[in-house]
């Protein structure tokens, strides 16, 4: 078997469904399997998977055991020569897995591969490529200097600034959202270190891969969408505690190896200080925002384009949601209602600002969806819709939870790009 894809899921049913649809279309070009390890979801994910994805191998945990442990559980059952760990709020183009495996097969010393990740706004995620944290890069990352000055390499050593995001080259750290690794390497390493509940487990695994003598490659020509944050929805206080606890564990684990004793002591002191500051600030912020709970209020849309080949899709959305102006776009004519045809949608969105774009996952390939999101920049607000599955979802801000709404009616027939 060529590949085993392992997805660890926790309370992200609709995003997981979208992820699986993209994986199924990509895996079908190879011999492969998809394994979902559910960490005790309470949103109906398990029942939904059993009903809609009977061919997906499902492993159930009675508690949330964390990302690394769940990945190791999936690894024990995996049969593929390559293992892809991918977050459930991530989608890939149809040819992603074929191209990725071919890339590694052409490099005998390559142990793993990462790709360029874009978020729900179409912007590049900086953590697509990273370096092993040094004292200075860690301070810049933890203090927020790298966020304040994202274009200055001096403050962004954490994000491997020596390689551009569209380039191909060696990196030190894979992003946990997409990690393609040779299985025999994972077996040699016994998978993830289970002490990392979440965060820094990808840094630790990447470092151990490099220690074995294998190279980790980054291919910026390959793009995937990661709706950042959806797979780990939690309050800012919980996120801060988990993230910094994991980074402290990493520093302590490699004291004397990556970090000298004095360097480790200083770095741990800096992390603890920043952690206390962030804990205090996050508690104040969360108190003022009611713990960042998503308001389940039906969205209101301004000027909106629906990229779909079915009129029924348009009518169903109009009946349920409030639109200022909703027009459907496909390639049946040169123009539809004075809107340019689908083949010209990318230059149209570059020139015409202020649009919301709804992408029909049954009419468009995932390759088309990702290309449109990446090429049109960060101005349009993107929603992805599957009326057969009954959802419309979006993640329009990098640091906030996304939105997912159930469609009250379902579409009877639609163009099929893959089994669902």
C-alpha cells in the first residue's frame, strides 16, 4: 500500500467532512487508506462518520488523549509505505498525494515533506516552514516580535526565513497540519513522544528525524488550505497554557543537547515570564468577550458570488440566508447576470473588491478551490458549501474560531467529484 492518511479529530464534524472529501479524491489515485482517530468528540462526529464514510477506518478514544498519542494509535494500524498526518481542518488538491510521494521517491535521503499552507482567508501561514527554536528565535516568537515584524528576517528565525514560501528547499521542522513521513522512519523513532499533549510534538519529531540523518523538505509549489484553529478550539487561556507547557517540555528535554544549561535556564525563565503575562492578559480579554463563544447567529451576506453549476444550490441558500446580492457563476456562458464567467473569476476578484465567495465543493475540484483562494489574495471572504452534506462553513480570521452552519434543506442531485 502506498499511503496511510491519519486524521486526529476532536469536535470538528463539518471541517472533518470537508477534509475527508478532499482526501478521498486524492487517495483514490494511489493505493491507500484513511484512518480517523477520534478523541472523544461530542458533536456527533462519530455517528456522522459511520453513516457517511463507511470505508474510513475509525478508531475511538473514550477521552481526549492528545494529538501525539492519537497519531501513534493510528500509526499502529497503518499499512502504507508513507504516513500522512493531517489536521481535520485541512483540505488538499486531488493530485497532492501523488506529487508529494513522487517528490520523496526522487530523493533517497528525504525522510519527510511539508507543503505551503494557506488559511481560510487565502493568506500564507508562516508556520508552513520552521526552524528548530534557538534562544533568540524563541524569544521573538514568544514575545510577539515575529508577529510585529513579519517581514524582517532578524526577528523571524523561527519561520525559516532563508527559504521563500513559493520555493523548494530543506527545512528543520514540519508543520503538524501536514506531515508526510516514511513509515519505517516513524517505526524507528516509535512515533511521537507521548509526553507532548499538543504543540511542539511536531518540532520534537522533526528534530529526531534529522538526527537519524534524513532530510526534511519543504515544497512551496504544493498548496493546502488549513483552517487554522478549528481542530483545537479552546479558550485563549487553555491554548496559552498548553502551548507554553509543551515548549517548556521541549526545552527541558534537550537541555545540554540543543540548549546549554545557562541558555536553557534563561529561556525557561523568559517563557515562564511571558506565560504569566499572557495568562493575565488572556483572562482579562476572555472576561470581556464571554470566553470567545461563537454566536450561532445566521450570517448576513453582502455582495456574494456562488461558484456552482446548480441553480438549486442558489435557491436553497436564498431561502435560508439573508443576501444583499447573490449571483451564481459557472462556465456555461461568457457572463451570468453581468458577472464574469468562472474561467475569469480570479482576475475578476483581483479587480472587484468587497465580494463574498461561496465555493461549491461538488461543482469545483479541490484544486480549483485552493487555486482560487490562493490567487485572489485576502480580500474576498470565502465560504465552502456542500448541500448534500448540509453545511456551509468559513474561517475568515486567522486567530479566531470559524463558523459552520447546517443547511436546513438538502440538494437531491449534484455533480460528483468523488464518493461522499
